[in-house]
């Protein structure tokens, strides 16, 4: 008589979730509520945490409610900073870029900052993201899709005159708790220390 043979059932293999390679350029400081007049004094700072120079030509920064700014032809050296002066006019230099007039100023209560490597804005072109004051800000969902943020997370807002800064410098784990309130320095490329803890300082 014929002998039946049981065909083994294959176990489906789960498709691994791709791990996004951390971008070499990150948003490292946001001064969204400077002391006194805000117009012309708000700053978003970028940091190149890689060992190689990075061309930022054509990158697009959404500086909260101020709107979008497309970076001009420029290269950010390794382990170096560039301060982008929001809604401000001036002469661009190696470490300082000026957006010119924008839609307005950044929100003093809650907003998001998003960096794209193109003027096409989506999860695939997003390089870095942070939001402060509250969750649910513009581009939050795309940032989660890009592996750059978690919906609902945010950096705690700070008092007028303080900025939020990644601590340690450039240590971006894409979460609100990466950010600290710090003392900004006018016309410098980084802040001078953590609010409430002077033992924690930053490189100039």
C-alpha cells in the first residue's frame, strides 16, 4: 500500500525593519525665544558630527512657524557648526547664514524644526527633526516614519532668553530628553552652558 508523507510546513520569516543610518548633520541648538525682540535674533544651529565635510547646498530648513529656508552653496566642515539666523538679514559667512525676511518668527511656545536634504519634503528626504513645547507639530508623523522621532515626544520648552541644545553636542538620539535648556551666546556658534548646572559646559 502507498505510504503518505507529511510535507513540513515552512515557518514564515519576519522581514527585518531597516535601520536608518544616522545623518551626519543634525540640528543641535534652537534659540526660538531670545531675550527682548525676537525678529532677527532667532537662531537654528546645525552640526556636522562626521569626520568628513558635508555639502549643505540645497538643503531645506523648516524653522518652525517662520517657514522654509533653502541653504545656499556651502560646505560644513567636519565637527563644525553653522548658525542659521532666522528672519534676519546679513552677509553669509562660513559659520553664519542669514535667511532674509521670512513668514514671521518662530513660536515661543511650541513648534518643530525639520531639516531636509532637498526642497522636496517627505520622510525620505528628512535629515533631522525636533519639536519643542508639545507634540503634534508639523512633520511629526513623517519624522516617525523616517525613524527620526516618536509621535507625541517633545523637548521641554525653555524660558525667554534660553535656547534648547543637544547635550552632549551632536548626541542626537531623536528624543525630547536629548535636549537641555542652555545659555546662548550672541554671534557665537554654540551656547555656553546648561541652565541650572554650570558644571555642564559646551565647546565654543
